């Protein structure tokens, strides 16, 4: 007899929100699965032992045992069921940690039925494979990675955090190519990959391929033997050798001169190279992470960059979107930089005026996050009060603002267009108030002359968490 298309499975859903539990139970029972629910991590651990579910969906933010802690305990018991973590507001650390602790996937709310169904399809057919993949995962401890924290909660950034988490798990010989415009955070991503991997305590060696003339670059990378050339008075180890099992970050790889491209290709293929003037090869264990802000594929087409090297480098590709394509992250980033510089120069600045934030939100940022950081740093220096005003911004930020005061019309259907603008306004308003009141919902609601409930309803609608502003 042919197997049924969907096998009846046991699915455990863990969430402190009963509405979510109910919604999941509806979806799964329609699909013919059996849905078991747990309202806390503690309860889930009991059910995992007694019921042996086939797949687990679990919220991250729960009172008591958090989702991540519960995940760790589940994994420590070698439970083979794939675990899918869910969060309303994801930071880089939670996303990376979830994947590192062995989560099968990491989803951000709002969830729709299709997304949940697809996740079950992805998680269930190949269970034996999953079981081995988290054995590999659980080898790594996820240390807190905040030195080079990436800020951003838009879906585009969530995808990047997931990629970082999974790249850190792949063996060192899978190279990573990071692309994106200048100032989008390529170096930061390279460091996050290093810091979240198992060799975080090994060296992270950054090499800028444009910084040195070809001859020097070669000995810089490969090292040289004593007497290899005039001036080589003793043996010098190259960066590739010093990196050990760590990470070699090749910045602006697009500018690597052709002879070195060929040598690098050999290194990637053979994992071995010689010092300049030597013939005793040494082994290379480090991971190569390359970055470029030029379109490397176009360079390949113009025969300026070797195609074979291009393919070797981008075993894993991470593309960072320009800031103007993820404007929703601007308030978060601007707030982060404001805090950083206000603390550094000890000014009691608490936030941006509405008009200032409006200007920051509509600017195009050709220099991306680096430019936003500079704009905020400068504004902090020039600010005289406790709030950043439009006149503290560089002229170019406010220059074309009057022209862009027209509201966006996104649809020719009146109600759709109105709703879009209204949502922009509601979201911005709530963010502004919460920032001003440092995350106190009570104070923010009070000043807005709204009930706390209504204020919270808006926060929920736009997935805004008060913790972001504390
Ligand atoms: N997501 C982010 N969160 C916080 N800071 C960020 C983020 N992305 C970038 N930055 C900051 O912006 C600046 C530029 O980042 P980075 O040097 O990584 O960019 P890049 O892509 O390597 O740029 P370039 O191509 O010009 O070398 C740094 O100061 C970095 O800390
Ligand atoms: Mg850079």
C-alpha cells in the first residue's frame, strides 16, 4: 500500500501565549497531525521525555526557562526531534545562538499558516539526517558575541544572522564571500562569523588587498625565507601561516592582482603554500572570508577576476543590502549610535526629535551604516540640548527633505494607500515615544494620552518591544 502523502505526526508547540498555541493546534489538526502544547519550557521538557514528539516549535521569550535554555536542555538529552525557534523580536545573538544550540530553524513573527506548514515539511522528511546535524552543532559553545554586534531587526538582517550561525558550523574549508556596498557591515559580518565559530580564540587576520603593492603583499600573505630578496634578513611568517585555525579576512578581494589570484586559488585548492623564496610547504587550516564592494561577477565577465577563484571563494555567499533597502532598521541603528557616542563624550542626550527622525528615515545613505554612524556622531557633538534636533544634522541629510515631505502613495486604491501611511505614522510614533521614555510603556502611553492597552496593541502590531529602548 502506498504511503499517505502526509503521515500523522506528533508536534509539540511551546509558547506562553495561549492564542498562539490554539492557532498552531488548529493548523496541525487540519493537516491530520497531533498537536501537543506546553505553556512553559519546564512543561515542555516533561512532555519531550514522555511523548517523544517528532518536531518542536518553541517561542524564545517565555517566563521561567527561556526558549534558548529549553533548547539547550533538549539538545543535551540528544532528543532527535528538530526544534524550530520562534521569536517576536530577534537580535543577532539570539538568531546565531539558536542555530548554534542546534535549532533546525529560526522564525520571526508574524507567522502565517503557509510558513508553519512549510517548516513542518522541511523539518520532517529527513529525520535521520537532522539527528546527525545537531550532533555536530552541539559541539560548539555559543559565547556571547557582542563585541562586534550587528544591529538590525528587519527580515533581511535576520536572514544574515541565520547565515552567520550556520556558516560558523561549516568546516573551515568552506570559504565565504561577503558582498555589499561600502559601509554595509561586511567586516563586521566577517568578525561575527569568526567570533561565533569554534575557533573564536584563534587569530582573526584582516588583510586589505588594496593596501600594499603586489610584491609586498605576496610576502605579507605567504611570508618569506631569509635571503628571499634584498632586505629579507630573516625568515618572516606570512599572515596565512599566522592565522592558524582562525580566520583570514581578505578585504576588497576584487583588487587582488592576477598573479596573486592564481596563487590564492592554489592555496584554496591544496590548502598548502610556500613562503617566498622557500620550498618547504606549510599547511593552511584557516577559514577564508573575502569581501568586496564591487560586482565580482561583472569583474569575472570582464576577465579581470578569475572565474575559478570566484567559485572557490563563494562556497557560501552573504549579501548585505544597502541601508536604504532596510529603512526600518534606521531608528534602531540611530538609537544605538546615539547611545554609543553620547556615552563616549558624556552628554545626557536621550533621543531624536520627531522631525530629526523623519529626516534620518528619508535620507538615502550612499555611505550606508558607516555614514549613518558619522551623521549621528557629528550630531551628538553639535547638540546642545538633551535631544537631537534637525539643525544638528549635516546639511545634505536635510537638504531635499522639504521636497520629500510628500507622503508615499503606494497604491491607487485609496484605503490601501491610506493604511500604508497610517502604519508608517503609528509605528514611528510608538518608537519615538518609547525611545523618549526609555522603554517605559506606562510613561509613553500617558504622554500620548492613550490607554496602556491601546499603546500595547500598537506595539504588538508592529512587533516593537519595550526592551529595545532600555
Ligand atoms: N548592522 C550593523 N550594526 C551596527 N554597526 C554596523 C552595522 N553594519 C555596519 N556597522 C558599522 O558601520 C561601519 C562600517 O562597517 P564595515 O567596516 O563592516 O563596512 P564594510 O561593508 O566593510 O565597508 P567598506 O566596503 O567600505 O569596507 C563600522 O563602524 C561598523 O561598526
Ligand atoms: Mg570593509
